[in-house]
C-alpha cells in the first residue's frame, strides 16, 4: 500500500458511499485509478466489506450486550 491507497481508504472510512467520481476528484486522480485501486484492495483482502452505522435508538427492539472473557493458564 502506498500513500494514495491510504488516502483512498481514509476517504472511504469517512464516506463509504462516495462515488468513484467523487473519490477521484478528492484524490486528484482518474476514475480508472480509483476503480483499479479499490478492486486491488478488495482482491487483496485489505477492504473486506462495507457497512452502515446506525444510531443506537434507530433499532429500539434490538438488545445489545458487551461481554468480556478472561482466560488464565
């Protein structure tokens, strides 16, 4: 990964729904460059998926719990 890949990942972290054209404009590269780099990062397992973050109260019927397990020995 080079500096451009890192900048691309940073942009995707900020907005994973950004279009290829938006990403290319922000990074000042061609749309083909962005498309190829995203494909390479996905194929290489660096980008493993895309997700949606919801407000905690957006799904009121859902139960959320945090657990911690300590293993000794």
